[in-house]
């Protein structure tokens, strides 16, 4: 899997994407997403596992959009 860091960051920081949706669909803690969005946590400190989960979600949604 290739991780597009810019896309992952964009999704996590995009306040139009509800943190609760990300938590429910990919298992990323909504509190951590809120901390990222509010500047209380650095994106650079995310785990590879979290980045992989977000990238998988991006890939699956792009595939759905292309159908």
C-alpha cells in the first residue's frame, strides 16, 4: 500500500468529514482527530497504522466514486 501523506492529512484535518464517521468506519479515535484539528496534536506523530487505516478508507471511497 502506498500512503499519500497529503491526502491522509487532508482527510484528518477536514472538519466537513465528521470525526465520528471516521471513528466508526476506520477505527481512528475521534478524540485524537479532534486534537489534530485543534492543533493539540501533531500530524507527524501519527502512527503508521493510523495512516494506513485512513489511506485504505480513501482508496475504498475513490473506488466507489469511480464506479
